[in-house]
C-alpha cells in the first residue's frame, strides 16, 4: 500500500506545465487583440485626418474663387477709405 501513495504524489507534481501553456495562449491572444484594436484606432485617425484635409482643401479653393472674383471688382487705390469700401463690397 505504500507504493500507490507515492505514485499519486508523483502524478500531482507532474501536472504543472498545462496551466502555464494555457496562460501563455491567453496572453498571446490578448496581445493579438490589443494590436488589432490599436491598428483599427490608427486607421480611424488617419481617415479623420484625410477628411479634414479634404475639407480644408475645398475651403481653400472656395476662398480662392471668392478672392479671384472679388479682385476684378476691387480698386487699386491705396487710400484707406477706398480700401474699406473694397472690403465692405466683399462681404
């Protein structure tokens, strides 16, 4: 009867590698999920920046058209009153 007890003790000590492997698999899955999430976050930021740049470019083009159309009706005088009159005509 002494031998079965010693076999049970040996079996209990040998099972330590399974939980370690399981924990490592969970950690690897969590790291992969974090990298995926971070990549999606960066893509979203890049899309927002591109949209903002497109809006800024469109606004710049619009402002350029306004200035170009207004410049044909503006005077060339350097008199302060004429400049104010030109500015008021742009509004």
